[in-house]
């Protein structure tokens, strides 16, 4: 299994380390040539979504990525990656890949609560120690979206078919179960 990690900006290295601990081969995607059909899945890391969205476009990666996701390529977005996947942002005029049927609020916890930890009861996984950093949350989820975890009534992890997204950063803890879950999605993927 080979997973591509978008490495234009943000916390990509930690995803790489997490996957390598699981024995998964990784490739950093910085340019169009790195995004090949040899990849079994991709990760959109945390960071700054506006910067990442613009860089994806500048590098000619945006449309091929959108097409691949539409074709069933497994994708895992964390934090800014969730923002890039969302069909709607409730407090931002941008919409990026518009792939996942969720409305997302950016920086939803305000300045006071820039970053925090919380233990989440996560579907398929159980108790999970989540790290949030200037995190978004999912305000509402539409058709085909399975809610995987909530924090104080707000959705913070979800799956829609080939797409997995978390508002928090599983790559910043030593608990690899969410990355493992994504690898399981890849093994079961039905790609067109
Ligand atoms: N606040 C960032 C954004 O809106 C996301 C934060 C993160 O990825 N840690 O893009």
C-alpha cells in the first residue's frame, strides 16, 4: 500500500511518521508529477486551508485531486484537510474541493480555546485522545455522511464513502488507530 501525503504546507511530516510506524509506504506530494495513479490513497494534512487551497491550484494539483476523489480514491483530511473537503464553509466565502456533504465552521473554538485535548468516543475505534489546534467543526452533515465522533455536541470526525475527515490531529498523538482505520478503508475501497 502506498499513500500520498500532500506536503505543500502544514503538518505533513507527522502523518508520514504515523504511517511509517504502521509499515505503510508514503510519498510526499508537492508537484503534479508526484500525484500518480500508483497511489492507493491520499492525506490532506492540517495547516492553513486557504494557503493550501491556493497552493493546490498553483501547482496544478487541485483538479486532478478533485477528479480522483470523485472517482473513489480514499482520502483522509485532518483539520485544514477537512475544510478543503467540505461542500460548504459557514464562515468563509471559499469552497475548495466541495466533495464531502458537510458544512464546516473554521476556527470554530475561537481564540480562547486555540488548542486543547479531549477524549472522544469514536465509532469503530473507541476512546480516542484527540488534539485540537485552531480547529474547525462540522456544523451539519448531509446524505451519506457517517458521524464518527462528537465533542460537546459538535461533529468532529466523519466519513462519507471514500472520504474520512477529522477536525483534530491524529498524527500528533502516538495512537495510530485512526490511521489504521484509514488503511482499512483503502483495503476495502471500491474504486472506479
Ligand atoms: N484554522 C486552520 C484553517 O482554517 C485549520 C487549523 C489546522 O489545520 N490545525 O485553515
